[in-house]
């Protein structure tokens, strides 16, 4: 019996509590105009990018971010995201939403306009942060899109096992440490998620900063690796240069906070040449020359988050509320789903999170941290290669063997969660099929299309984008049960930004001092 198996009694006795989790999605997508990246700013028809809680931009003016509120229904969350997509599609003229994580190969860095959030201090702060990202990592890397899965357990779950709610302080600390345990286990097994959900086996030539002789050309400025799963999460994709020299510990809440504080207050010589002290805010090129400008710059595969919605810095919010949910960031956009994720994957991820809750509580040593990074690197670039070997706490193990062991445990969780239907068990079985038959993975299907079927990456993405657009154009507003909610938020957000910009504000430097004051 495994260590995890001994805890199944907790799940059996409390499975209704485990089923009370909340789901939230954040989907990034570039706006395109036929065969070109949109040159237009974020349309007012979809609200203020600064204040709209459902529709904003990520890095650039043409990179949408669609955000659902936390909901208790998986299907309801997917429907809400689809409804936001419907509203956006109907309000961006003839533009389309690019359905893949890796940008089209024609994307030119000069065409990427950093998002402008207006003249309020918080708006200028957001713009300056993005200018810093562009100067540190380049606009091309920032144009890569992803899908973030936010998940929280019911607060009742922290009564199970050694967790306690005898006081509000203990409840916060117990919950925070519990989420960090989950975070550690997600990190350990992230390689499995890269394999199962990876959908970026290609990169565009414009993303390559140096020659990589391992890459093969698929035509039209697109390169690929034959066994790749998620090049977005590899050394070729979305990464922190600083993470090579600085690690944020997830071994305790105190260490996590302290490491983020250190990173946002310690000079990084590599960034010291980028201007940050010019008296003119328009001339500044970053918030600070530190390892991280703000905590959001820490590009981990998953992060603990606070549910407090405010413009305060992350550390202040997380200290006030404790960890309240996990943000999983290593998911690629699934182009075969109109919303970027399907119900089957959401069901599997729910079981995966419970597995991480019930799993080992071991801390991550420096040596294991290096193993974890290497496993992610190998699977992102070669995950579908036969007999691929990974490292599990200093021992070598076949990826397929390790994956099946994990899925064996998760399948027991799925069976316990299922009632009359088999939606959870079916989701795990489908993932096992992908593990044992690499040609069934999303990454393999994409690569087959842009190589064997002689269809260009541009045509592949554009055809899907147009199909999605057509679907939304044909869908009646009356079939979108969230249309009025989304429309009201558009109007409210524009009014809020107008009010912010008309209010008397102090200097931007005073705003910065207050923001970072702990």
C-alpha cells in the first residue's frame, strides 16, 4: 500500500467536501485580422482593460485575457468562459482570436504594442511593468499565450487530517501551508501535465534568439522538435532568466514570502542598465533593476494566490488573507477546444489536485529542485520519445512507468468522486491512453497536421480561429446567459477608469513608495 493509499479513507469519508472546490479560468489569446496581427488598440466595445474584471489584456494591446469568476460548477465555469468569448468575438469587428499558445510565424516584434492602461497612477504602473518585461525578456516571449487554471478547495477540507480552524489565525496558517504542500506536489509532477496537455510542439522563427541545431523546419518560418509536447514551457518559450540564479522556496509560507521579498528588493546586475530612475515617467523603462520588478514576474508553473481583489502588491494581499487558491500556469491553449480547455481535462485536473493534497508532505531540497527542472525540460522537448527516462529523487525511472503509477492513484480518486456517471474515471482513462499511446496527445495531433498533412501552421490556426468566429457570429445573444452581466461590466469598467483618471492623484513616485511599503 502506498503512502497515498493510506489516506483514501479521508477521501471516502469526506468526498462531498472534496467535490465543493471552485474553478476559475484565465485564457490569453492574440487578436488577429485575417493573416495579420491586429494593429488596433484594445477596443472600448469590450471595456476598460484596466478595470474590467472579465476582459483585459495581458502584455500587449492585441493580447486578450479572458477571466472567469470562481464558480462551484465545472460546466458553469466553461460556459462562462465561452460566453465571454462569444461577447468578445461579437465586439471586435471582423478580428479573430488566435487559438494557439505559440504566436503566428508572421508576428514582428515591432508590431507588438505594449498595453496602455491610461493616465492613472495604477495604469501607468501596469504599463511601466510591461515595459520592464519587454526590456528584460523581449516582446516575442511576452506574446506567447497560455491557459491558467485556478482551483480552490472548500474551507471545510482543512478540518480533515491535521488541519484546524480553531482560530482565524490558525485557519489561515493551516490553509496556507496546505496549499504549499499541494504546490510542491504539483511542481514535482508538472512534467506529467506537460505531456498530457502540452499543445506547443512548434516555435516560430521570430521567437528564436539563438541557433538551435536540434530544431527541424516545418516551413513558413516554423520550427519543431519531433517529440516535443510544450515548447512554450521549455527553454525556447516562456521563462524567467532570473530563475536560473534565484529560487522561491515553497517549503513554507514564511520562506515563500521572504524569497519573494528578497527577489523584489535585490539588485540584478543584468538589469541595471535599463533606466528606472528618470524623472519623467514616460522615459522610464522598468519599475526597478531588481531580480523581480514585482511578484507577478515570478513565472512558476504554479503559484499560491490570494482571493483579495485590489491594486495592493501580492505580498500584502497574501499576508492579509493567507493562500486561498492555486494558480496552475503550465497549461497550453488547447486549439481543439473553442475555449482553450475541455471538460475532460478539468475533471482530470480536479482529481490531480486532490492527489496532490493527499500525497506526500516532503519538502523540496535543492537537488530535487534541479531534478524537477530537468524533468520539465526533457518532457517539454522530448516527452513523446520512447523509453524516455526521468529522475525521481535521485533514481532513474521510465516516464511511462512513473506516469502510470501516478494515474493508478488518481484513478482511485476518480472512482470515489464518480456517482452514477463515470466522468472522472473516463477523464483519467483518456489521459492514460495519451500516456501509453503518444500519437493521441494534443501535441502529436498538432504536429501531424503541420507536417504530415502539409498544412501550414498559419493556415491551421487561422482555420480554427475563423471556425470559432463563425460559431459565435451564428450564436444568438439570447443563448448567452451571461451576456448582460458581461455587458454591464464593460460599462462599469469604463466609468471606473474615467473616475480614476479624474480624481486627484499624488505623484507617481509617491504611489510607488506606498505600493512597496511593507
